[in-house]
């Protein structure tokens, strides 16, 4: 029996897909599941043509009431061999688990054979305190990283067998204030960027709102497949009453619909569900998630009626015309998008902006003087002690609690949320608001006495005009650091302990490089697959996507791509750039090639259907003069940043030709300096100046050259750790910190390693510093040699080469002192 997989069926696009949703009966009784699953094998041939039952979805404690876990339900029924060929799609929520527990749970689901999941924030628990360490966006990112890690461990011949979660997410079109609805659409985009593969709508009975969702997706070029949510709403169950009373947040049953249901027969209730199925099918959904049904016969009845209704569903639209009177609709009766004036800034918002700009914007107003005052106290610098405790407990905590309802998380997101504390004002304490629970009037679905905090954030953003809304659309907050709870968020910010800490470093993430054997194997498979290689699902394609999304999720500034090791790189360069455009979260490519044809092809695809003003300029890495003369003129048509390898570190003005002849600006130019592996940088004689010393001196020289102000320096970081006997990542950290001290602004490296965020070990920093001081004098030579010997001896148990597989791309290596390197290895 062939196991159905939701993702495969969606990608095939052969039929309109149905997933049936069930929850246990009272007393955790699974009789409804069993009855449906017993009937499926006998009656599946009765499904109307064009419809296919893909699987069963299982909610996780709906309404926040403790219930059987979807994994346990699956296991119980699997023992009875009831699932047949159906896929099982458990809901996975963040309400009960921290990320460690989520990973444990997800591993268990995968080991049981479940690979399709619906990732949700989850309903607020009715009794216990919810966890919500992450919410839906953070959960999707977390699952996507697990997918990427699975590919990182796989061998090329097993790409097609690597387990990958197919991630469904939720979106609601049934919101009736501008703020609540637009936040749902914005969060939909954030979920797509995080890695959502498909969407299932929330529940409502308003055909205009469903039309709105699909029109919005067309206008915004959102092509992610959507399942409509259809629920058999009948007075034979308490569901209508619970939805009407707001006890199932996010499900919209208006007073008019609730009253109408009582006057209808069960047959009319069935017809409403059938019309809903027909509507979603006609609007372009890939399927529906059908809930509230009693058995398989009822599913067949609804689908047969839907088939008969077909595209004529508007004749029955009165059954789905239960929106909110005077509610928000994005489009007018002529399908034109409405425009609304920006709300005025509140006094609190204005006051917060003034206060924030005065104290927390580096280089502005009082920021530097205040930081200097704080720095006088070791207690404040370290984040503990008497002074820190007094400042936090006596000053900061009372003030922020009064002004912002601060919950003392120590990792403050007020700047990202326009001066609104989502932890203090949100019933779930989410880092990325909103969830889908808001009531039609914009109040919180879990506490109707307060506004949904997502609404407040939207209004604050909208008051700042297009810039504020643009920030809101793209802003995705990481999870709060739980280790900072009950500490001073102000001091954590000033001294780089919170999420806002970032390094002044441009990262060009270089995983997508055809000189890496594993990457080359996948790219060659795509190259050999022909014109459908980038649209037909395959293990090789999923692996390349994992590289792209992994770099984007790690906040790379550019996604490096080099296809030169392939037999015909020109054939797949356009497809690879399209993948970066679609799955790279807006991160531009850095195209590295010796072929001007390949570079021009990549640039043309990147700018296809986009103006140069509406797209982030890509980067081009050029390693020889001939390629510069052919590619630099493209800059006028396709604006790009350029990396140029410095052939001579003593060159006084290495960028002169790019500026005078080709019109590049200084800020568009990156000068790449050579990096010699530290194992090859002990000269045979003390009088010879070390290569590391020369590189760092060149960095400093460029930094101090006023005529080169604006130009950035860049290195291929992992070259420094080639052939080291161990601790390659630590070596890179130390080398980077030292290089930054000499003026380095950018690196080509693996962004997932987060180089620059974790301090290097003192002994490795001393080693790199010794190499940097190796200026040809006897004392410095001996000092560097002794530290290198100590390093080798300390790591002798890991003699095998541990240099990153992402490092070996230097086609023009510096002169090597192989004899000394071998002697050092033998010494240790």
C-alpha cells in the first residue's frame, strides 16, 4: 500500500484534496475516529470524481482544554492498523512546550512516520499557564531548522530518503478591523518567509472574506497553496454555541448565523458545508480541511453536493453571508483595494520615540554619555551586583511596569513593537503578535475586556506611515532569552547581552558552492534532470532549498553561489537564482564565477520583473582582471556590489579603476584580502614576515586611508583553519575578532556558525595575536612558533583534518611553507 503524503499530493495537483478533522469524544473516546477509518477502505471508491481524501488532521487540546495528544491518538489507532493509506496531520502547538520539549515531540512524530504537521501558536490553556516560548512564526522557523539539519547530516545518495516535515500554517481572513485583518496578512507573509509550505484558513461563514483572501494573495504574488476550513455547523452539537460565545477563539459565528441555525434543518446545515467546499474549490484552494462531520457517509454527502453545486455556488451565497455589520473589508464592491488614512500618533507613542531616540540610539543624544556612566560600575557591566540590583529594582522595574506593563523579561522588544510590551499586554505573552484569536471587534479572544495587542502594534506602526508598516511586515522577533529574566533589560541592551546585540559584520554565507562535493552532487543532479528540475520535487532540490533557507534563517546578508565546478553551470544558474528569490527571505545572492556569461545571467534573473529601486542589489565576486573588464560595465544595467581580490596587499589604491572607469561608488566595493591557513604561516626563517601579519597590516592600512573611506574589506574566513588538528571553529572565532580589530567589515563564511557572536577562547586569541605580530623579528617568531607547538600538542588526539568542508575554495592559494607545516604536525 502506497502511503499518501500531503505535500506530495499538493505538489501533484491532480485532485481537490480533503483532510478530515476529528477530536476525541467526551471521555477521550476514539469511537468517531474508528468508525470513520473502518468505513474508508470500503467506501473510498464512492468519492466523487476529482476529490481525494488525503488524510486526517488531529487538533492538540482545542480550546485550551487538556486532551489526548495527537501522537497518542495516532499510536492507539496505529496498533489497530486503522490508518490505511491516509496521511496523519497532527497539530503541533507551542502552548505546552519549550523548544527542547518541542524538538523531543517532533522527533517522536517523525519516528512514528508522521511528516505532515500543522504548526500553530495554540489556544491559551484554560487551567495551566501556557509556555509560548515561541509562537507560530518561531515554531515554523524551528521546524525548518530541524529539516535543514537533517539534510546537513545526509549523504547525496540518500537525499530522497531524508525525512522532512511538510509544514502547514494557519491564516485568518475573518477579521473585521483594519488592524486585525492586515496583521493576519502580514503574519501570513512572515510564516511563508519562515518556511510554511501550505496554509489552512481559520473558520468563518463570510464568502466576501474568503474572496478577499484569494484576491490579496494574487495581488501580492503569494503562490503558497491554501486549504479552506469547512465545518459542519449544526445545532446537534454544542460547537455553534461555543463559537458564538467566543469560547473557541478565532472561529467566527455571528449572532445572525447562530439564530439562523436554530431555524434550519440538519439537511440545510449539510448544504452550507457543501456550498463552502464548492466555494473554496472555485476560488482556487487546493483543498479543504473538513471538520465537525460524524462519519464517512456524511463526508460523502457533503462532497457529492459540492460537486453538484460546482461553480454555481454564488447562487447559494446567502448561506455564507454572515459577516460582521460595518466590518472591515480590504476591497470595495469593484474589487479595488481601499485606502485608509494613517492614525495619529498617540501621546504615549510620541513620548516613547523621543525617549528611545535619546537614550538607545548609538551615536545620538545621550546614548554614549549614559553608557560611559554605566560602564564606570563593574556591577552594571557584568549584570549582577549591588549597583545593578539597585538600578534594576528601584528605578527601571517600577517605571517600566507602570508605563508599559513590563513583565521584567530582561530581553526587551519595545523598539521592535513600537513601544508596546507584547509580554505584558498579550494574554499569551507572544514575541510575534498577533495569534489568530482576536474577536471581530479587535478585542482579545481570550480577554474581551482588552484590545488585541496585535491591533495596538499595527496602529502604532501605521501612525509612522509606510516606513512603519514596512518595518512591521518584515520584523520577525526571535524568542526571548529566558536566562535574562528578572535582570535589567536596559543594562542588557547597553552591554550587548540581549537579542539586540549584533556584530558590525556583513556575512556572505557560502554554503551554496559547487566545489563542496555534497553540494556539487545535488547541483549536478538538478543539472541532469532537465527543464523541470526546479519545479519537480526531488531530494536534490530539497537539499539545495535547505541550504538557501538555512542561510536566510541565520540572518546572512548575502547568499553565496558558485556553479563553476559543474559541467554546464549556465544551464542551472537561472533556476538557482529563482530559488534564492523565492526562498531566501529577500537575501540577495553573491555570485562568484570566472564566467561573465554566468554572472550576467544571474543578474538578469535577479532583476527580472523588478526595478533596481525595489530590490536589494546583489553582490558579484570577481577574482581576475579579465572578468572585471567584462562584468563591471553591467553595473549600469544591474546595480550590484562588487568583491575584488587584492593581488597585492601593498597596492595604494586598489579600487581606482572601478571608480574612475566603471563608475562604482566606494560603498559598493569590497576588497578581498588573502587569508593564509595558520598551519602554513610559520616561516622557515625568523626574518620572513608572516602572511597573517601582512593581511592584518593591509586591513589596518585600508582602514586608515582617507581616500578609501567607505570601501569595505572582506576575507574568506574558514581558509584560516585549514589543516588544523582541532578546534577549527574556535580558530575562526579568534581570527575574526582579531581581524575586526584591524578594520575588517565582512566575511565569506558559513552564517549558521554565528561567527562574531560567541567570544573566542583566550588561548586561541593569543595564538592568532602572536601570528599577527610575526613581523620578522626573532622574539615574535619564537613566540608564535611556541604557541603553535602548544596548540598542536594540546590537540594531538584530533590530528585528522577538521577544516570545514566549506573552506576549500581558494583557487589561488598563497605560497605555502609545507616543510614547516609538516614539522609542526610531527612535533605534536
